[in-house]
């Protein structure tokens, strides 16, 4: 039998089977009841199997069927968003009868550039027409996705779209970006494109759930399902992907309509941007605007446009009227305005590392008081973010147990934030991993900054107390672009009930006067250490001397520390310890010594520790001391002059200290090494001189009323090395005292 005859018989058999097959269906019309989504999905799968096998049934329709659809109306069991580039009609791919499917197609099977028409059409299909299944169908070798992937991979600098197609490809870049991350390093462009097809299907399904309240409600109630699939051009088969993995989360969305359909004037103000001509936005409305804007950003469908000339002019002439003030982190990668899809003038943005007030308290609090007071803002949002570098550093600092004084402003910031990490660690309990601790610290830090505002700003506290201002927290997730809104601080009510104060760095220190009681030596020493830390990191608190301080000090002083320092120390000693006027009783001479000023120095110290009731004497040497260097050079050279000048006598007098330094270091020590060690020994030498030659001082040390401590100031770092008491103190206090040499000669002369 010839091949042509065989083919004719096969065609006749197909025709006969069509006429007698029970699979032949009538067309669906409004006379038919809605079909369950599970049944609709089954029909799609069976139809696609017939298409792949080359046994189609759906295309064989009669004129009567077409008339039924006209007279009774359609009732498609499935609505499909497909790609215009898929080569085959979607009805053919699923071997569907006329009226079975409600088909929507565009390049890239996406809602991004047809959101209103696509979403509206699907709401019509699932509402008016009774469709119970939505299928988003991508396909292999998709030209739109390939173009978007290429655009993303080659775009080193984002370019402004010059056509609608370029705009489409750029907006699909978010899909390509996610595909690159999922494919991992080393993936080829083809591999990324193939993965992007699937990502894009999920992206469109996500869009429908985010921006359609009617579809969302139907899915939530179980009357409608949204499924995904990928059509393989080579085989004709459809890979059904099922429901969106994140569907449950997206059902909590609050957006009622797609972003581009929102009336701009409703949120943007009279001039297209918010200005002083617009009324204040209530705090709950402002929060809703932030949430809606972030949803648009996360969905890749922003509506914020470039600012026009008239808009900029309106902002200048009418002034700004932001609906929200945001304290965010400088490390958040994306501008805060972008995260909330905001136009210029809508947000009042403050940013620093760690979204904290701790190390910028005055400027941050003051700025927020200006925004909530002068500008009428009714919402403050403190915004942390995942993978925060400042928080990660603070967490590591805490876990390393770093309690040393900070050596830089950054170290000071990390140490300040480490207290937040400590609180987070206590909440998590022992055994928490570093990554877990950092993530929780981010949240705790948001509340910490909120609490700071409630504790230290009376204007902000008062507005919150009256209900005119709300302070909320949030965490921006770098991975998804979504902001997790945390609500108010759990401590808000408690902090509002407590008495407020100024931020620590802005609180004016009170000068010490005779009305203040004596300060314990250890308390005074702590003030010196803390003040030096502030000086080192460049964050001093002691400001300028104002008139009230001068007037107060005129009534009498009560210094907490008597300080014997060197005249060569370059920096005022009050500055080294960031001390307020009247805190320190400062004595200075070359070499911070009593040896050649014994009468005046000892007498001054006896006055300070007696009538002024100071309980700490601190002897401060410093590195690269000129007097010590001169004394070292004189001693090592073996010069022995008759000391015709007072300076020569001073250097020779310090020679005993240099001699001790050389003995301790050995003869191989260099002159520089001897001089450096002599600086330290000279501090102890001065302390010992006081203990040996001042009976009032010795008695106070013996009774515990007075302490004598020493330190060395490093000219390069600004840091003071605290040396403690003299190793010889106990021996000298127990021994019988003597009269200072120069005083002894005067007494004998008398």
C-alpha cells in the first residue's frame, strides 16, 4: 500500500474518531456553572498533552458553537497572561475550545508596563465571567527576557529609556537581577536568561497579589487560584509551576489598585510635590503612604517621576512640608526616598552609620525637632536595615569583649553600639550565632534610637504625648526591598511618663564650687579617664566658658583634681581631660617636677588639698618632653657645669632621674630609649618628692583622704597612660618626713 493511501486512511480514521469520540465537548457559556480551579488546571494539562501528542480536538468547531458563544456569552474556565512572543496561540497550546480561555498577551507576560489593563482585565475575568483559575505563562527562549537580561548585564551605568521598549527592558531588570543572584557566580548569560523566565512568571504572579484587592480576596477565600507555567518552544509541553511560594505573605498586602493608577494629586500635593501649600498629613495617613510606596518599590513598579521646573519652583516658593521624617542608615545602599518611592519634598531624611542618635545626638534630635515643629511633620520613622555594617562591627566588638578606650571616632561609635548588641545578646540568650545576634541587634538598635528621642527631646515627647506625633520603627530588607514595620517602642508609655532631659552631649556641665562636697579620689580619676577618651576621639563635651560659669566660679572653686603637668605638653591640660572650668587645679613647669619649684609647688598642693578639699593629685608627664631630653643629653655626655643658668641647674637636677632610667635599661640602651623611660620615672620621682617632703600631704595619703596618681600623655595619640600610684608610696608614707631642701636652707638662714 502506498504512503499516500495510508495517509488518507489515517485522516479518515481521525475524522471518524472525532465524530464518535466522547472527548468532544460543547463550548462553555454562561449557561454552565463555574468550574473549580482544580478541574480547570486538569483540563489545561490534558489539552497540552493532546497538543504535544498531535491529537488536538479543540480546533474542530462548528458554526453552532460560535452562535452559542454569541447568544449566551462566554464563561472561560481560565484566564491566562502569556507572552506575545510564544509563537503559538495559547488556545492551541492547551487544545482549548473557543470560550474556554480568557487570553491576555504582551511581550514578557508581565504587568509592569500594562498593569492597569492586565489587572483590570483579570478582575473582569474572575469577577464578571466567573473564571476560577489564573495562569501566568512564560516560555523558553523569550526575546523580552533575553533582552532584559542583556540590558541588565551590560548596563554599567543606568541609562534613561529612549523608547517604550527600552523602558520595558529596564523595568524587567529587577527580574534579571534576581536571576543573576539565584544562578550564582560564573553563570552564563544563557543560564541567567533561562532562570529569569521562571523568576519573571513569579514576578507577575506576585504583582497580581500585591495590587488587586478583588483577586487577593478571591485567592484568600479559595475561590480563585493563581498558577504559573513555562511553555517549552522545542517540545510544546508546559511545565506547571504551581502557586507562588510567597503567596501567603503577599495576601497581607493592602494595595487596592496598581501603582500607576493612583491619582498623583491625591498624595503628591497641589504642585505635584508636597509643599508648604499643602495641609499637614495625619500620622496614620503618612504611615500608610510609606507602606504603599515601599510596596511599589519592592514590586518594581515605582510611580515617582523626575522633578519638573515648576515643581522645583513650587518647593522654593512655598517651602517644604514632608509627611514623614526618617532616621536611616548611611549604609543602606539605596536612597531612603527610593525605598519609599517618594517625590522630592515628601520625606525629611537624616542618615548616619547605624541609624543612631548616640554619636550625633544634638544634630539628629535638633533636626527632628525642627521637622516636627517648624515643618509640621507628624511621623518619625527610625529605619534600620539588614546586613548593617555598623551593627556587624558593633556586634563583633561586643563579642570580642572590647572595653579599651576607643582609638578613633569609628571605634567610639562601635563601642557605643556594642551596648545595644549586649542587650540583644541578653534577649537571645547564650549560644546565639554572630549572624543571628547581628540581625537581632539591628532590631534592638531601632528601638534604642526611638527611645533616645523619647527620653531626650521634650518637644518631641510633648507632641507624642498629645497625639500629634507618632514614632515608628522599621527594618529595610536589602534582599527583598521590603520594609518590615515594627510599630512603636514597647517602652514609649514608660519614657513619656518619666522626666525628660537634654541629650548628654548638649547638657551643660555644672562647674564645681565650694557648695559642692569633696569628690572621692576614684571618682575624680574616672572623670579624668572619661574626659581623656572624649578628647582622643574628638568628641569633647566641655564647651566655651559662658558668663554664668564665670559668675558661679567667682563664689569659689572646688577642683576635683590637682594636676602637676609640664609646660611643654603643647595642649592645655584642661583640654587633654575635657574638663570644665574649675574642675582642675593646674600647676605646670618644665619637666612636671617639684625639684626646682619645691616651695611653690608643694605649697600650692597643700593649699589645694587643704582649704579647697581636693582629694586627688595627678602628676602628668608627656612623651618627647624637652626638659627630659635635655637632661638625658646632659647626663649621658658627662657634662658638669657650675650651672650658671637656672636651666642648666634644672637639667642637672633631673640627671638623677636619667641615671635611674639608664640603670634600669642597661648601658646598651640608646639615648632616645633612656629619655622615654626617664619620662615615666620622672612622674614617680615627683610623686615621691611630695610624699617625702610634705607632711600634710603624707598624712592625708596615710589616712586615705588623698590619693596621688601619675600618668604619661602621648603627644601623638592624645591618650593618657594612667600609671597608678608610686611603687614607693607605702615605704615613703611609713617613713619619717623631711623638710624640702630649699626650705631647709631658708629655715637655717632664718
